[in-house]
C-alpha cells in the first residue's frame, strides 16, 4: 500500500492491486484508489516513498532520499470529463556508454488532448527538489523534445545508475475561446543505467 495526498487536505492509504515481476529484479506495482473532490479547483496529488535506490550517481546519498511523484489536475465542470495521460513504457531503461540514448514514456491521452514535455529535476521530501541533485553529465546535451517526449542523452560519459525527470503537460483546445488550456501535468521520474 501507498499513502496518497490528494491535494485537498485529505490523505488515503491506497492498496496495491497487482505486482508483476520484470527483468533485472524490477517489479511493476499497480495501486488503485478512488477520491471525490469537494469542488472545482487545481489539486496536486502527491505520493512519497521513503527510499530511492542505493548508488544513484547524480543524487547524493540516494538511498536516504524520498522518491516523490506528483500529478496536478484542474477540475472544472466545463472540461466535460478528463483522463490524464497514460504512460505505456516503464520508467526504467538502459543506456550504452558513449552512445546517444533515447527514452520515450510512450504517453497517449485517452481524450485526444495535446501533450507537451519538458525536463525537470527529481523531487524528494515534501515534493521539493532534491538538495544536491544534478543532471547527468553528457558529452553534448541532455534534453527532452517538447513535442515527441523523447529524452535524448548525447553520449553518456560514465557507467552507473542515474535518475532524471520530465513533466508531461496535458492541454485541451476550447473552440469557444480559440485557445489551449492546461488541464493536467504529471511528473515522470526515470532511472537509467549506463552500461558498457
């Protein structure tokens, strides 16, 4: 089970409904919880796990740093319902030393809303940026393509485990105003192992 802060002053313990073993000693855990909000508004849903993996090179003392995920939702009756983006690719990946690495979350929106992506820092305790977090060193660049969602790491220079994060924004076009409105954003925290 996990504790979820719904962003409206309430916290729930959400049960794990499935656990699937993946290669390299990883598990995919699925948690499902239901919550009713008191009314329209912008709410930040947060989940904080007490320990990251040991030995993450770009997070000092990583095993003692909380692992935090967040989703911000804009609840508004005018939106006529919404499902946040679904990510189909696991947040773990392997990169080859000195070779261009690309990770894509495989995101799609069930409602057909537009998605935009950007690089961000990993979050720790209380949803704050981790003190001492640095982006992994690249021989050229580490960027996220804002339209495709590709995280592109040009030639990693050192083997080991690294964590990076991206924000996935959901935008809906409104004919009445002829403009886009951001209706959600979620944080994806990715673990990348650079190998020879």
